[in-house]
């Protein structure tokens, strides 16, 4: 079982940047895909970005392509989300998740963090 802890959320003005981080811990000898999701008030949770265990393959939602960059940390169990050119519509709780799925991007995620709030003011 994995435990995921996100950090780096906060409040920023439109056009600014934030960097989210997620650390996975727990006993596992399996490689896993890591992803980011977000949920805005009154809306369903939506996919943001995913990265394969190797760190080579990445996948983004259309709404963040060109603005957000997902990357792996030096330790394979860490993932970052660099968010640039932030917009008020990026305001949401951002969740880190992992998947043991064999396909990329995965259709299902197995473990989730508690989330970190990102607020973008206009």
C-alpha cells in the first residue's frame, strides 16, 4: 500500500507559477505511474497530467498543455507539477495519484493523496 503526500499549493495571481510535489511512501516493489488530478468547487475531478515510472512518457490534459510540466524527482517515488501561466480557472484542489496499470495513460488509479489547494486570483 502507498501513502501519498502533496505539497506546494498556495495562492498566486493570474500569470504566476507554482510547483506542486508529491511523495509516495510505503512497501511496494512494483513500478507505478504517477498522475495529478484536480477538482474545483462544484465540479467533477478531472485529469491534469501523468508520467510513467521511467519519467520518459508524459500525458497532459488539453487545458494545461504548454503551461504545466510533470516530472519525476531523483527518487522514483517523487513527482512534481510545475504550473506556469496560471489562470483563475486553474483554481482547485490538486490530488496526486498512482496507478499500477500496464497501459499509459492508465484508466484507473489505485492510491490518492489528500490534496493541496491552489488558488489563482485575477
